[in-house]
C-alpha cells in the first residue's frame, strides 16, 4: 500500500521534471532570437506570402500554448515532429544517431568502472602510501584535463605517432566488430580518463570512511582475509555516491559526449544536437533534450530502487 | 592463506602447560604529528585458561587500545608495539600479519562496545555468523547455517530461524549484542576479549549480557578479558582485576582482595564513583576531579599525582614502581598507599593544607572535585 | 556536469589516521608545496594577461611572413614557434589567457552574487521559496548543461559577454544549492539563535551572522566552478562556436588540430592544451585545499 503510494509520488515528480524541462526548452526556442523559417527559406525569407505558408505548414502560426500542447500530445504517442531541415521524423533521426552514442557511452562507463573499482579499493586499503598518493594525484590530474585537450593528445600519440588507431571516423558494427572497436578506441579513451578519475576518487574516499567503521574491525577480528573484508563488507556500503554519479552519467553522457563526438566525427546524438542548434532545427533540439531528460529521470528512478536493494535500512524507511 | 589455517589446526590442541596469555612489558605507541602517544606503556599480566581478567579504567586510560593491541587488530602504520605478548607460548608482537590473523576468530575473538556499529548494516545476521565458520572450518553452506541457528539459540535469541534472515536494524540493542557474542563464539575461541560490552546498552539489559558472557565462558572453558570503566561491572564476575591509568597498570589483584584491601588511591577514587544501593538515592557521587594526563608527555612522577588526594612532593618527581602488597598476587604503584600509615599521614597533611583533591575525596563532593580541574 | 565534478572533487583527500583521535595535521591551513606552485602559476598567468598590451611580445594578430607557418619552437625569434596562420604562439597564449581570466572572474562574480543570494534566502526563509529552488535545481540537473550552453551561445551570439552569461546561468543552480546547504547548517548554530534571541532583525542576522560564514565555503566551491568554466569556454571555442576574433586557448587547440592530424606538427595544438591543463589543475588544486580547510563536503551532501 504505502510502497505503491511512495512509488506513485516519485513517478509523478519525475514526470513533472520531464515536463518542466520540455516546457523550458520549448519556451527557449521561441524566446531566443533566430527563426527557423529564415533558415528554411534562405533568400526567400522576406517574401511574406511564402513565409506565412511555411509558418502555417509548420504550425508556427498557432498560439504558443497550442503549439506546446500539441507537441506534448504527439510526444506521448511517440511523435516528436519532423525536422524542419531534412524532413525526417525526429524519432527516426534519434534512432539513427543513438546507437553510436550508446556504444560510446556504455563502453566508456563499463571500462571506467572496471578500472576504477579495483584501483579505488587498492588505494583505500593502502591509504596514504606512495602508491595511493600516485593514484590520487593521477586521478586529480585527469579530472583537470579538458577532454578536448586529451583527445588531441591521444590522437597525436596513438593515431599520428604510433598509428595504432584511426585518428577520426566511426565504423558501425555492421562493418565488423574489429573495425568498429578500433574506431571507438580513442573516443572511448578520451571519455574514460575523466570518468575513471572521478569514480576512483569518489569510491576511495567513501571506502576509507567505511574502513574506519566498527563493523570492519569486527570483520577483521573474525580472521577473515583482507580481500574478503574489502569486497564483502566494505564495498557495498561505500558504493552509494559512486552509484549516484555513475547513474547520472548515463543521462549526462548522451549530451556530454558532444565534444568527443564532434572531434572524432562520430554520428551520434551530441553531433545531432549541435547541428540542429546551428540550423535552428528546433523540433530536433527539443527531441534531443527530451531524450536526455527522460533518460536522466529514468536512471535516477532506477538508482532509487537500487538503493533499497543495496541498503536494507532504506527498504524499511521507504516502506 | 591455507598454510596458516592448517598450521593452526596442528597448533590447536596445544599442550595445556603455562599461561594462556602472558603479557610482559607490553607497549603500544602511536606516532602522530604532535608526538608519540604512549597509549599502552609497559603493561604486564598473565591470564590462565578459563580465567577472567577485568581491566578497569577511565576513558583514555588505554584499556581499549590494550585489548585491541594484544590481539593485533591495530594495523595502522603509525602503531608501534613492543614488549612481549605470548599466546599459548607463541609470540604475537613479532608475529607476521598472517600468523596473527590465523588466530583471530578461532583462538581469540572480540566483542565490541557498540552493537549498533559493530554489525554490518547491509548484511544479513546469518551471513555475518556463517562467514567465519565457512572460512575457518570449511563448513558447507547448510551446515554453517544450522550452526548459526544453534549459536543464536545458545546466546538466548528467540526464534533464531527467522532471525538469521534479518538485518541488524531489525533487532534491539541487547539482541544485537547477543548476535555479536554469537559471532565471537562461532569458531570456538579460547580467549574472548570483551571491550565494554555493556556500555552502549540499556541498564536493564546490561546484567543479562554480562551473565550470558559468564555462562558461555564457563561452558566453553574459555578465558576472558573484560574491559570496562565500571568497577561495579567486574565486581562479581572476574577472577582478577587490573586497574589501568594513563597507559599503565596501577594496581592488580584477585577480585576479592582488591575490594577488601585496595592500595592505590586511583582505585579508591574509581570505587567511590560507583553508586551504592545502601546510599540514600540523592547522595552525590564522587567524581574524580581533573582529566587523565596527556599521553604524549605524561607527568614525570606518578601519573595520577596531579589528581591524587594523597600526593606529596615525591609523587610529582619520582615514578613509583609496581610493588607487591602483603596479600598474595596483589601489586600496586604508589608511594603513599591507601590503608598504610604513610598514606593516612599524607592525606591528613593535604587536608590541613586545603588541597582541593583531598577535600573532594574527604567530603565526596562533586563541586569540590570539579575545582581540581582549575 | 558541474555537479558530477563537484562531488568528485570535493571528496576529502586525507582521512585522519585510524586509531588516533588526533587529526592529520599534514596541511593545517598551509598551502603545501603543490599549493604554492599553483598559486605562483596562477599569479604569473594573471599578471601577464593583464599587462599583455605592454609586454614586449609580438602582436598576436599579425602574421610573420618571414618564417613558414607552423614553424617550430624557438625558430626565428618566436619563443614557442608560430601557428597555422603564422601568428606567434607565445603571444597568443598570453592573450588567450585574458579570455580565461574574464570568464573565470565573470562567472565567479555572477554565480556568487546571484546563486549565493538565491540560496541564502531560500535557506534562511525555507518554506515555498526553498521548494521552488529545489524544483528548479532538479530541472536544471536533468537539463544537459553543455547543450544548453551551446544553444544559448548559438542563439544569443558568440561574443564573450554571452559566453560568460551562458556559463554563469548554467552554474547558478549549483551555487544556490551550496549556499542554501551552508545557510541551513549555520542558521541552526548558537550564535544565530543568540542574535535572534537578542532581538536582531532578519536583515541584520543575514548580513552580520550568516553571510560572513557562508561566503568562504561558497568561494571555495566557486574555485571549482572556475575550473569548469575555463574548460567550458574552451569547449565552445574548440567547437568553433565563439567569435573567431577572440583569442582563446580552446580556439588555439582547435586551430592546431589539422596540422597535428595531417602533418604531425604537434606544438600548435599541444602547447595551448598544456597551458590550459596546468591552469585548470592549479585552480582545482587550490580549490581542493580551500575546500578541505572549510569542509565544504558536509554542506554539499
């Protein structure tokens, strides 16, 4: 009963956030200067008749609220409108661009976690030793490294000097897994460096706090081996902030990999966002923002549920 | 990892000769930026099989550090142990981490002060009991679980079959402490270190937990070190008591002897701070004025001298050695012991000079005791 | 973006050693070696960019036709060589620092004043204002910050003012959140309660009791935002979204890319990348020390 109620409240709040984001985007595109009709018509833009016809065709002559409600009405049914520019459905464009972004993001997240969890565990266990200092200092440096600067350095080293990977370009999986992964290596590395550093720092500091807990001393006094204590006792209660940031990144990286996508010429959602912003292709911009906001909200919801799996105390509090 | 485990099994039924635990000139120092903290500074005692030793002292006297350090649980890099701790004849101070760990859980185990924090909040109680059993004794899952249920039953937890699937937050404080005791007992240790096991608990539950500890100890013929700040706790439950102050044992005697003929003024002060049933309910408790000394630069003479009602000039300059009283097995560290002519004379001299510590001791007045702090 | 980096960077570096209650006195308010290096580096960058017009360096917008474009370090009187347009790299690095400095100061000022005020008022008066603030923060968190920033700059025009306004706008919610959290902790403290009991007006309590205490933690957080802002401006310049007239490190990296990829000439892109890295590192490092001193993490979480 109460579980369902809290769940309902949460879902309503999340839906409200998505709605607010979409409304904000919608208003921004109307408020800010730059008219899509101008872009579509080019030199013909001064012709009032043509202009009115185009505006009517796009539904831009209707009042703001009507435009917004019809947009949301369509969005609920999976219709995000047509691109002003290419005449493609926005959903079609998103579906085309999403795989590359998803692959980039998933690979980067997976590799970052695989590297940072053992690294953080080792660093926390050996806190304040030379190895730990080396790890934390490196992580600190990587966080301060702008990803475009890193991308430039990576391309120079691995593509220009060593010729291990192509400098730019994207090969879809259909072109063969090897070629695909090769084309993804440098973009993924550019993202991994920063993510891994953030994750390592977060988990390390939480682990250090947990390792001071009485129950860790208790586990130690049972004569359990160190790896067992780190893995079974310390890791789970230390993973909450890592989990939160990790989850937020699933949403954030869809838009946050813009730079990497642009640099490496990967046809992803980030590149789509930039192109459509520059072309005043508002419906596509709105589609991208809506996609990002929705995934952000969904991921957050999933994290909330995961918390209650990880921590039985939360389970009781929310029940 | 398997090597020390099998080695332990060979060691297991060791010859029943000599003391179980022999501590000699044991020190535990912490290197800190402010200086070396001498938390345990030359402690000696022996503990026979099946016997109970009470270690009593204020907070900050080093008793918790002593217990943890004997076991070897303090592994921070700034910890320095020296002197001798022999368990069953095996030296622990020079032993490697692996050798020490091989004893934890199976030979010696610890019950911690606060059961709210010493149980893992995100692990089921059953798992917390069985993980030791499965690791040390290689028990299969089902057998370990059955043994966990049995253990919970033996420490007086009702409905153990349900409890093993619960999380710590679903249990009361007393129940949780019973669980930690069950965990400590799981692999059949021969030495149990109980560090203030009742301090964090409700007064009504304290006696039950202490009784449980005593009962388990008798049944298992297990030796126990009971660390507490409350002389009342150890009164009827220990064979011997060691009183600690500022990292040293200042008096040690068989329990009965200590209560009948204590020598050390500090012990006297501790004793006076226990509420007594025969006192009218609003009698003020005597509090020991002042604070335990700085463990980086302890006082040059007797460490208790600054707060002692008996203290004379000599006490502030010359550290008293541990000397034997006429009662057997009784040692203390004082120039002017309680109950001696010298002590009585010292106290009277201090009273005549309106020494605040002496007046506080004489009148049992907490307000006067507070004045000693100034 | 801001929030993720914030959580990660504000994690404390040093726990106190287990077994002792004595806190690690390792830094104890002192900057330490790295802190001094950072401070020196930032001072050098700041002063040289401010006095750039009077420095004896080449004009950053004049092509030197006497040497080939992309000429290497130390060639023909160019300390760090020339770039793809034959401009002097050393001079452009110094002038490029101006943009970073303006962005840093601008965003810090706007974020502190606007975000700080919102957070302080919300934390002090709680109630509906606070609910509204938290709702806005929620929405902003779900909003892709970089895309919003790109949109603002693309729509409003690519001059430096809009870049500063855009980055400030994106970081205001974070400032507000920190200010609110810090205010909440302080408004429960004894000295505030005492002032209230003594009949002080709300205005007086906010200005005299709470503001001085919120200011330093907020500034400590602000240093983190400064690092992010410098990177963000670089991102926009790197994507070619800012005015081509502005000399910016990000723009220099972008300009040097073709030569790096095609002709194996690295210094034109790598030098600005390195200078930017050092600057952001120095800002982050000082911010880290600063936050450790004020324990901002407690307030953030």
